[in-house]
C-alpha cells in the first residue's frame, strides 16, 4: 500500500513550547498555499487526518471527505503541554531521555503507547485493501511510520524510533510503500 504522509504547517504561537495534543491553529493563508501546491501532485487516495486543527485544516483543503482518527494525534505530553521547554524540570527531561520508549512525559503517554495506537491504525487500513492513503498528521506519527514494518513488534518499532532522531519539516510530504 502506498502511504503519503503530510506534516502539518508550523503552528501559531508554539515556538519554544511543548505541545502534542494541544489544539493549535496554523496560518490560514499559508495552509491554503500549501494545499494548492500539494493538490497538484497528490493521487486521489482517501484522506485521513489527525483531528487537531493544525492537521484537519490542511486535510480539509486537500479533499472531501476527510476521515479523522484520534490514533493520528501527536504524543500526549500531559502536564508538559503548552509549557516552555526550558521550564520543564530537567530531572523529568533526563528521565525521559533515559527511557524514551516507556517514560510518560508529563505523566501522559509513552512512545510505546503511541506506537501501539499508530500500529493499530495501520492494521485497520491493512484490512481495507486500499491501494493507498493520504495522511495529514504530526512529526511523532511520521517517525513511527518511517520505522514501521508489519512483521515487527510494536516494541521493536518504538525502539527504532527512539534510537534514530529523524526530522520532518513542517508541510513536508513523505511517501511510504508498505507491504501489508
């Protein structure tokens, strides 16, 4: 299955803040320009989006209908959400760095838990026998997708994500071919 994953544009007012599940807006004009550029190169696959407005606003400009799925949300940082990174206790950040797979930043969600939900979403797609899909989502989901393998365990995938720091630019479009 072909999977085209698009990262949302840069959120407004988020620089220096820890955000994941927080629902932040993006610049509407920039979104419209990005969508116009993307539409020209995208096939007519079904579009799935994180329900957060920074993704859904772009997805809605790409296609109708858009199917939202909570499993495409970014990592939930719990008590860290919307806190300046430099105000988060250094000991907490160090604890997360020491166990990136299982630690729950801000007391919320671990990378392992996020990997399980993203894998569950992919398995849902698998049974639909689709030729391809377009996802509008977040960097954390893209990192999991970049290491996803139907034959690998969720633990293996989460460990691969934790071991490699892959970056995805705002508005980037990444193509994956998955053997389901």
